[in-house]
C-alpha cells in the first residue's frame, strides 16, 4: 500500500521535497514507516500525525493515509507520549528512556505487579485501550506540564510479581512528575477497556467513564 509522508522544516530541507510516497506492506503501522525513514529522521526528534491527528507508533496505516513527521516547532519543544497494550512482558527501563528529556529534573515511575496469587489474566479491547491510554497520557502531559509520559499495559497471563502495567512521567519538577504519573495510572484503571480475571473470576470494577 502507498502512504503519503509530509515533511516540514529541517526534514523537508534534508529530503529536498515536502512530501514523499512510501510503499508499505498491508497492515503496517506508524512505527514501520518510521523504520523505513530512519535515514531521513536520524538525529531529529519527531512527533507523528496521521490524517492530521497526532498518532503514536502503534497506529495502523491504511492505503492513502497522510503521515506527517513534525519536528520540534520554533515556539518550544513538543512533549512526547507513548502508549501500548501488549502480550509481551513489560520492562520499566525502556519507558524511562522514552521520557528522558533535557528539560526534566524529575522522572517518576510506577509498576503495578501481580500479588498474592499465582497469576492474573488480562483481556483488553486492544485498539480502543491503546487509544484511551494515549489520550490519558496526552491529557496528563497538558494538565501537569510534563516533558513526556509513557504507559504500557500487559494482556494475557501475568505471573506473580511481574508487572501488568508500567507508567513513567518526566517533568521539570518532582511535584508535577508525581501528579502526572498518578493521574495516568488512576485514569487507566478507570477508563481503559481492560479486564482482569483472578482465580477464575472476573474482577468487578467501575463502569468506564468516557471523559
């Protein structure tokens, strides 16, 4: 399939054109497009948008989509976010790297781990859950003035003492970093369509809120 890639400022000058057509296999995501464009974007931090909506690397691309690569704007740095739902084991270190920022004087992290039982089972409406988590992180960045925020949730079987959810938030000062990380995990638990089974029973909780 073919996707149109829009380029701006330093990226446009580097490429010598304002747009390129990128041929990708069906089912490709934004991250796959970025891998093919690594020689172009190397050394330039970018934020992505698909059809004029900000997007993370997990967003699915479709034929004819417009993918914009947005370098830092003149008015200031662009806060970054990361959101993912995965069946793979989670690790905190990659999230800390994702939220690292020269403006940040504090990085706060959170791990939610399985306790007291041999394992937990998680199920999610993955596409919607990733979108909700991305929106939660974006809102926390805006509300608390974070430099960056990231969150990942695991699905499938999560054994005792392994993390089911990880969160990282960076900010110029610790109060904002703590508040942002707390908001992200609290909102994920309240809004993301993710369900937990413990010892054969689905754990009841709050009805997800749309806002």
